[in-house]
C-alpha cells in the first residue's frame, strides 16, 4: 500500500471480530449493554436486551442494580409483593394476643374464617388484576392494589369484634393480587431465556414476606408492649403501623417504574408503537385456553398450600407443640423464609431444563417436584399422628379441679380470676384454648386419671409441672406422658420435614411461572390472573374443606389429607400440551413430542390478523430511530 503498511488479512479481521464477540458476551453476562441499544425514545438501556428490548441477563451481577427499566421493575415488583404478603399474614403470629377474651374474644371458627377471608377475596381480585395489567399496565395496577389494602390496615387497628376483624383481613388480603402484576411486569421486562428465574425470584422474595412477618411481628409486639405498659390489646393494634407504612412507600416506589422496556402505555400508544388493548379479545383468549385452566388447578396446590401453611403454622406450633407465641412464630416463619432461594431455584431449574429439553423439560421438572411436595406434606402429618393432640376427641372427662381445695399445688392461681367461680379447666397436650362459658367444665386428662396434684401417690400416674395462663383461663400441663405430642419433643423432626416440604412448595411455584409466559402471549395478564387466582382458591378450599372441617379435628390429620390431594392433582399436568414449537419454548407435553398431536388447547382465536399482545411493539412507528443491535453468527454485532 502507498502508506507502506501491509493490508490486514481477512483471517486477522475474522479473529478480531471473534475476540470482540467473546468480549461482548463476557460483558453482557455481567449486565452491560455493550451494543448501545436504545428504546424508541432514544434512552439507552443499562442491561443487554433482545430485539424486543427485553433484558437477556438476570443473575447476581444484575441484582444490585435498580436501573430503569428492567431492574427497577423487578425490585418494585418484588418489594411491593413482599409488602402485601407481610400485611396479609401479620395477624397470624399475633393471634395468641388477638383472640384473647379481653381483646376480640375469637373462637376457633372466627380464626379460621379470618384466615379464609384473608385469601378468599384475592381470587376475584387476581382475575381483575390480570385484566388491569393488560388494559392499563402492570405498574399502575400494582400501585392501585397496594393502596386498595390501606383501608383494611387502618380498620383492623380499630375493630372491636370478630366480624370487623374478618372484614378487615378480607380487605387487606386483596393486596395479594399484586402477585399477578408482579409476574406480568417481570414477564414483559425479561427475555424468555431468563424469565423463569426473574419471575421466580420476584415472586419468591415477595412470598418471603409471609416468613418475615411470622418472624418479626412477635418481636414488634414485644416492643409495643414495652411502649404501652403491657397493654396487649393496644399493642397488637399498633403493630399494624409497620405494614401501613410499607404499603404507602411501596406504592410510591412502584410508580417510579416503567410499564414496558420502551416506556409507559400512554406514551407508547400515542406514538403508535403499541397497539391499544382490546379487552374482550384478551379475556376470551385467556378464558378459552385449557392449559391455563390446568395450571390454575395445579398452582392451587403449591401456592395455595403456602398460603394455608402461613395461616396455620404458628398456631399449630403454639397449640400442638406447646411453644410460646414468639418461638411458634420463628418456626412458622421458616416455611416462608425458604422463599429466599427455593422459588428462584425452581425458576432456574425451569430455564435450565428448557435449554436442554425444551418445554417438555419444564413440564417434567414441575410435575416431579410437586409430587415430592405432596409426599413431604403427608410425612409431616404422619410423624405426630399416633400421639395425643389438643384437638383429639379421645380425651376423657373425669372430674373437676377446684382452686380452693388444691391451692397448695397451684399457688399462682388467683381466687378472683372469675367472679363467683373457683373451678378451672386443664389441657394436657399443648396450649390449646378450650375456654367455655361454663367455667365448671371438668379436667380432661389423657389417661383418664383423677390427677390434680403434683406427685399424688394415690391418683396421679403422671408427673405434672403446671403453669397458668391468666388470659385463657387454662391450666397448662407439661407432661411426660408418651401419648402427648408435646411430651415427645417432636418439634425438631417436624420442623426439618416442614423445611423440606416448603422448599418443594416454593420450587413448584417458580416452575409454574416458568411455564405461564408460554401459554398465551396476547392474554398474558388474563392467564397470569387465572393461575394466580387458582393459588388463592386452593388455599380457601384447603382451609374450608380440611382445616375447618369438624370431621378432621387434628391439624396433623389435615396435613396427611392435604399431601394426598397435592400428589393426586399433580397428575392433571399430563393434560398440558403446547402445539406451537416456535413460540412456546419448543412445545410438546409430558408424554407427547412437539407436533405429534393435532390438539390445540387454545379453543378460541380472534378472527383476522394483526392482533398483538400488550408488550409487542411496532418499532417502525417509534418517534426515535432506535439503534437495534443484531447478533451475527460469529458472536459479533452490527447495528441496524
């Protein structure tokens, strides 16, 4: 050449391009947008994106970021959902105080009804939220639902009777519908190669609120007791200041996000890049998809199981195992705390199985994990089933305990606890409240002896150490009786099994929402709402049919029945089939390969062409000519 330099050979150019491609990929895995891709308004993305501007990376490198739009949406969705879980189940670890006679005087039916109310309203609200997400965007739907729960939180601080308490728990529980907005928002922000992990992590860390509230609320209660000079009724009410502040702050933060990677619904529709949503078409497509209905049922027995356990676990440890409210709350919190990693791991497993086996891999992992979930639930009930429970109807009625006669054995019992009465009741297997209006109800001992005094050489076959609960009017006996659950020290075994059970529950949830985005993209919000509502419906069904059923008096018997139901319903997954291999992650079903059946689970389709999902953009209509990076086969990129 005239400048004296040798021309660069094609081989060196190809080597250089290859090295640049390797550098691109290395930096992209660390969450760097090396190709300079911008949205339709000229704003550069922080994360690397695909042709639809959805983030292609979600890992430990991206988690510390709150940058617009992808990670801001992720964190807003996570924290908002966490907040609603925290507030919905804040009552469960405080129930030992709330139910007392000098507070709301709740009986077992009131407690179960309040638990059902806390999740029942969300069934319909989640369906509505799916429509709101498709129509107005997940961001605004999210903020609306966070604020919708605020009147219930304020109201529960003022209620004076059981009915008001149940109504307020119903209103607060509507906030759980944010789950749908959480999953829709993340599905619209992240590429399908990582959407399982993104959805599972946001949902799992949101569900973590159920564990955190069981963990911290009893200790917030202790702080309030100190501040109110041990006024229990006032203290549990003041505890709700915490979830109230969380809801207001979460709603404000959510509104700082962006509906879609390229902008909010209004500006995108005005620019012509986004098609306005036809609500009728979206609803018909979602409601007529058989895959959506199957997933609605099966999700009811993973997420529904979590809601059930969050409601019953603390009281189960308190009554059946005789633990204090604080320790019961800590053990109950372990179920929800598994969301710290388990649901994310389920999403990661879904994405990993998809890379190797396509949609069939996602489905098989989901099925196997849910069956194991049911098995652990069954085993948790079997462990204690052969021992006496506070709910066990086999206890015998054998005589009465009179304080005046046996005051030497129970010096701490006040004579004036109940005016005109000196007779009290006893429970031998835990701390179950069996109070009755008839204070002359006789003692109920497991073995039917007339044991009323410690080491009575004539009648006492049990070595009894007693204490008295002034608020429930129940004498609590810590027995060495081999027939009593509490005396067996089984709590450690039960907790270990419960943790394994919980891990499978959370993984199954993450695996479900690794599949949901593939069911119907145009009706993503409706389908997400249906499946999410199924979770709450499963909880309502479980609480009503099992844990409130008088024919199933024992909690551990409820666990056995629930485990069997979980395993049985898992086989509905064999009815799932995805016919479109190109658009549905490879397609196929548990037993059938892609394109092997003529069956299409989408029973209704819109006539004509041109209908797009809420997150599908027409970039030719944008107000800014975007720079869209297109990957070449050798790993390098060119800008179109």
